[in-house]
C-alpha cells in the first residue's frame, strides 16, 4: 500500500477549493482543478484560544426560571 506524501501548509496560506474540496496553497487557482473559487481557511479557522474564564461563562445558563416570578410580581 502506498501513502501520499504528507505536506505542511500553514493556515495563513491554505485555500479550500469550493468546486473540488481540495486544499492548496495557491490563492489564484486550485492546483487540482484550476478553479478560481477559493476560500482562505485562516479567515474561518484562525481564532484566539479559549480561556478558562470564557469557557465558564458559556456553561452558565442564560435563563433562570425563578427570576421570572419575581419580575412578574414587580410588573403587576
């Protein structure tokens, strides 16, 4: 069994061809199908690492049912 040669493409120069779903490092045209419909992957995938504090805020429920009763009593 033969394996394709592994290649390293930095995220800032990685482009996804939306026609054939191949990833290449040319921003002008796809190296596989010569399409010019390319998406720069760093715009989609490059993000700041999530900190522990922001992870905690995401896990806190945003709706507290017991608070609704208090607000309803205050409005009435």
